[in-house]
């Protein structure tokens, strides 16, 4: 059994939704911080060419000499690609806009969908023993997102509390099913997390009701509120848990981390 397959290695979770602006990167950063606060060792893979997760953890453009682009292209292995952050227990493989050309450059590679899977499982003896690898996917169902799904054990889907939110899940679910049927039969939905939730808003309440009625236990109990501190934190290159530990956003992501840890202990969604 390879070092990065369970139970010996980290659990690999892709955070994915093809729709932009749903709190995907916010969830990746703050879930990483919340899990790290619980003593888990985290590697965040920034697979979005916008590189917002890298920026949100304080990695400047000048510090991104080796990135996920080099990792996927085979020009660097995992040990050479990862960087420490200023936050305990969190490493990152950062991203730059170079990654946006990956679709075109990889089209001739017949193993193009398995590059991240290979990179995370080869030559890992010089890397820390991570408990979780979180992959921040781009806001599209392109070759990068497919790479993440093939490399992962499960997927967390941020779902914005807005009209037509559930309709937008259909294409993602089809992609998940296709990946299971063709490349990663063990891929599971870790959970769907409602984001930007306003309990005073009838629409948010209706979206939550519809999600729980249609998707049942796939929806996390935790909802992520619409929260000023959560919105402010990235401009200071901090997870909200470090920017304002007592804010509602911090409390919510701590609760979400506990749900994911509990899933691992009970084998839920495995």
C-alpha cells in the first residue's frame, strides 16, 4: 500500500464547485486552519490559477518559485514544491497564473488526469506526515478539477445559500459520478456545506430546507454564516481563526472541522 493511501497516509479532500464566488477558497483556508488548530498536520494544494488560497495564507508572488504547475508537469516533486506557512501545522503548494495554461499544455499527455494522483504518491519519504491534504479547486470542471477528484478520497462542496443553488450541483454530481466510474471508484462526497448563510433571510432558510430534504445526511450540520470578519480576513492574509478567533465565522469553521474529524473516526461517507 502506498504511503498516501488510507489508513497509513493523509486523507485527501478536494474542495470543489464549478461556480465561482461560493466560498470555496474561504472554506479551504479556514478548514485548514481549524484542522491545524486541532493538532492535525495539513497540506494545502492550491490548484486554482488565481492563487487566492496562497495569498490568503500569506504566500507572496515572489515566494512562489515552485508551484502546483511544476508539480503537475513533473519538473518538481512534492518535497520540493511544498512550503511552510506562518501558521502552525500548515504547509502549502502555492499556485500562480502559470497554472491556467495547464489545460492546453497537458492535452497531449494520455495520463493528464492522473498527474496530481501520481505526484502525491511518489517519492514522499522526504515530506512531513500530513493528516489531511486539502485541494482548492478552480471554479470550473476542467482538467485541474478532474485531477483533484482522481487524487482525492472525498470532496467537500461549498453551496452558497442563494436561489438556484441546488440546480448548480447537477453538473458537479455528474462529474463525480463519471470520475467514480472511470478512474476513482472510492471517491465519496465528504459533505455539502452551506455558505454565506443568513438565518434572518427567508431565502437562506429555504435553501437549507431544500438541501436537507433533497440531499439528507450529505449536508453538514454546520452552516457557514455571512460574516464581516470572514470577509475581512483575506485582506490581512490570515485565516479568520487567526484574524478574529471568536467571530461567528471562526466558530463555524471550527465546528465544520469537528464534523470532518468525526466522519473519519466513524467512517461516515467513507
